[in-house]
C-alpha cells in the first residue's frame, strides 16, 4: 500500500455511520483503496445492507473526505453489493 493509499484509507475509515455510531473502519466497509495514477485514488466500499438508504450519501462522504487528503487530485468511489450500485457509481464518479 502506497503512502497516499494509507492516508486516504485512514481518513475514510474515520467516517461515522449515523445509524450505528460506528466508524467505517470499525464496520469494515472500506474494501480497498488503490492509487490508479499519481493523485487518482479508487475506493471500493460495501454499504451496511443491499438496500441501505444512505449508500449514495456514504459514497459522497467518502469522496469528499478522500479529496481533502494532501496529494489527492481525484477520488473515484465505487459501491458494491447495493441494489442501486450502478446508478450510484455513475452519478458519484461523473467527470468533475
């Protein structure tokens, strides 16, 4: 894991799920953080359920948090295992 990947993972795992009060790290929601190109990170996560009503919000929160990390130019966030994953992924990762 690169230094940037570790920094991003550390920050996004601090996000708190409002339903449980637990962090994404405590709930193991972040599957992976990969630096695809210098400054471009791809983050994969799994929501708390396939019908999680705030999975879109989670994706936006992850993206916003990752973009605050020094060295991140772009963050791509992908939800997996959600009933609306295709739509969420397309919307969250539109060209900025």
